[in-house]
C-alpha cells in the first residue's frame, strides 16, 4: 500500500482510497468511482442513515447536477456487485440508506436480532 493511501477494512470488505480499489473476501471488486465513494461514505458512517440528497452531497458535492433517484441506481449496482454481502446496504424507509455491519460470521446484516 502506498504511503498516501488510506485502507478501511470492515469485516470482509476492504476499501483503499484514493486509488478506489475495493476487495471483498480478498477478491477485487470492479466499482465505478461513484460507487466506490458511495460505499466508502456509507461504510464509514457508523450505521447512520442518510437521505439520497445527503449521499449525493457527500460524494459529489452540493452543486452536482443529479437527481436524488440516481443514488438508487448506484445502490442497486453496488448490491449486485457485492452479491450476498450487498445486504449490508439497507434501505431505511422514509430516510434513505445506511451500511449495517454484518454480525460476525454472517453476511445477512444481522436481521435475526
């Protein structure tokens, strides 16, 4: 890892910035820059839920010309690329999205609490 890179590891997910590299279970993920930024933002936000607008502003800036619903497309693509692990990106009804760390040894987001 280069000296100026920051590595975030959450369970089996590793995100390296600013290179934009992502790994799941040691295997590389092919993410767009925006997908990487959305995933990094949510994964490092301690389980807090964010509105679509808040996510856009965090990853693209406040003046970025995009609709709120474009985040839905990025989240859908992330979930698809993450496979079963994609369940950690939860839809929070009336709020937006959050990253919920999986219970140790599980990838279902701990829904059996």
